[in-house]
């Protein structure tokens, strides 16, 4: 794996399914790109924002602990995580099992 990725990437979360934590790896090709990584429920409601900042080029990871923005544990089920930066949007599905 190269130090500087050629493009944005959003990798499968590990583990999946998960309980209580999952790791989400992503790649940013250029410094200064505003990067947002958000978790949504199946109805499209925002559950938690894991990353929202100007990114540094390279490979990164975020951890989601199965809690919403208020710190309350969410229920078992399918969730989506989305990486957004400029015109790029990448989405993947994950499963929380309790």
C-alpha cells in the first residue's frame, strides 16, 4: 500500500458484523480536502459524524462505537457510512449485532 493514495477510497469496516466497535479505513489523495465521514440509519437519518475536517493526504481510520451523536447506544441493524469530499461520495453498508 502506497503512502499517498491515488484517489479517495472507503474500505469495508472491520469487523462486519460488529459489536461493540468497528474500524472504518479510508484514503485521501490530497492535503486540505474537506473530508466528512458520517453514519446513517436505513431511513437516511444521520446517526453520528465520525470525521469532519480538512484531511491530510494518506490512509486514515475512524472507530465507531455504535452510539449516536448524543452518546446513546443504537439498536441492532444495518447502517450506512458515507465518505464525502468535494464531488466524491462513497458509501458502504455495515451491520451492528447485539
